[in-house]
């Protein structure tokens, strides 16, 4: 057998073996990759909710203590809140008041009295003896009985769509900011638990005149009012309720309530000032 013949024979024997092995490797790789892809897409389509959650949440943060994923919690409970409530595109008419509960002290009573024709008496849950400190436990005269505001709202036959809360400056001169915020927070949470489907609006405390600040007894500073209103804004955001800033619209250039908004004593608000607050509410809503 010649050297050339043996060489040609060797090439014929070896070439098919090399081709076979290389082709099989490529074929197995493609089949394997395709199988994994098909299985992955099948699983994603059958369990699409789990697929999405696993994509955005790792195993440590995917569930809360109640067993719901963080994805569910955000989608179910997140409320878009913009505070203070900006001016509305459309001004509400008088019919809006029928769905509103007005809660608070003497200030809220006078706001309600600014439009007795449109605001039903039974929609007003306010009294002159209510203040920031006692609102959680003081009973008020309402229709034919006496009860706390929370219980009145809870047991009302009519579920109000909107609840406006106005607590003026009565008590602010003796309480700390922390005490006021704590009492207010308790009240808001009780309201939310009692009437969970109502939208809650916290209204800022109006400013006072310079004369009111200078009074030896019952003197109230605009500085403390501003500090408390700032904390009310924080409270509104943390509790996912709305904040209506009537304070700013009543302020003059010096950061105080102008005398033009008060009676001759430069202390008591004019009825036109309460009407201004009334109209401000109708122009600053979220619906």
C-alpha cells in the first residue's frame, strides 16, 4: 500500500467523524436552548401575576406580613394626594354642600351660617365649645340628642362623601404644637375608621390680626398658627387626606389678618370673611 493511498484513506475515515460530532453539539445546543425558552414563556403566560411580581420584587420584599405582595398593596391602597388642594378647574355649585359634613368649632358654624339656604342644618357637626383639645370626647347638641362628633358621623343614616374639618385657634395659646397634632391625629384616624368611604379635608387655621396677637389674655401669635398649619399639612399627607389652605388667602402682606376682614374690634371676623372661606372651599376640591 502506497504512502499516498494510506493518506487518502485516512482523510476519508476521519472527516465524517469530525463533522458528525460538531453537528451533534450544535444540534443539542439549539434543542436545549429552545426547550428552556418554550418552558419559560409557558410558565410566564400561565402564571403572569407571579412572573410580574418576581420581576420587580425579590424574595425578601415580595410579601407583607398579611401575605399580600407589595405590588398589590401599592395598587390597592395608594391615593394620589396633592396638598394643599390647588384651585379647581370647575367651581362647585350649591348642590355640593348636600354631600358635605362640616365639622368643627365656632368658625365652622359661622361658615355654615354664611349659606344656610344651601347647607342643611343636619350637615353641620360643630359647636362653640369644641376645640382642638376636646374634640375627641366632647358631646355636642345635634338635632334631638347629644353625642360626640365621631359617633354622630358613624351612626348617621346618610354617608357623607366629603368631611370638612375646621378647628380654629381656641386653645392654641395654651397647648404645645405636639399636643395639638396628637389630638388632631387621633380625631382624623377615628373619622377614617368610622366613615372610611368619605373624603376628608383638613382646613388650616385662619390668621389673626395684630391686635389679637397683642392681647394680654388669649393672645395668639400668627407664628404659632403658621407652625401648627405646617404640621397639619404633614398630617394630611401622612394620613392621605386633603389639606385646604384658607390661611394664606386671608393673609395680608405682613403675614397677619388685615383689619378689613374684621369688625370694628379688629378681632371678630366679618360675615363676608366667612363667605370668602365658604367660596374658597367650592373652588378648591378634588372631584
